[in-house]
C-alpha cells in the first residue's frame, strides 16, 4: 500500500497543477469540464477522508 505522502507528492499535487493548466486551454470544452469536476471531487475526497480509505495496486503475473 502506498503511503499518503506518495499520493500527494507524486500524484494529486501534480494532477491539480495540470488541471489548472488545462482549465485555461479547454475552458469552453464541456467534456473536459465534466472530467475536471470528477477529478477535483476525488482529490477533495482524498483530502478529507484519506484516513478512512486508500488505494491498493496488485501486480500479477500469469502462471504458465
């Protein structure tokens, strides 16, 4: 399981920065607006509730 610091430093903070840049470029694009809204909601949920949930990634290899 990744630590919370990794999520902020390597994912959410860069993602927030990129969203701000893209908001200018795609300000009139309703598809981007919907995606951005969902993404900001996820970031906000993690900000408020990261003590209550987290993400886990599993790497699997097919056995031959």
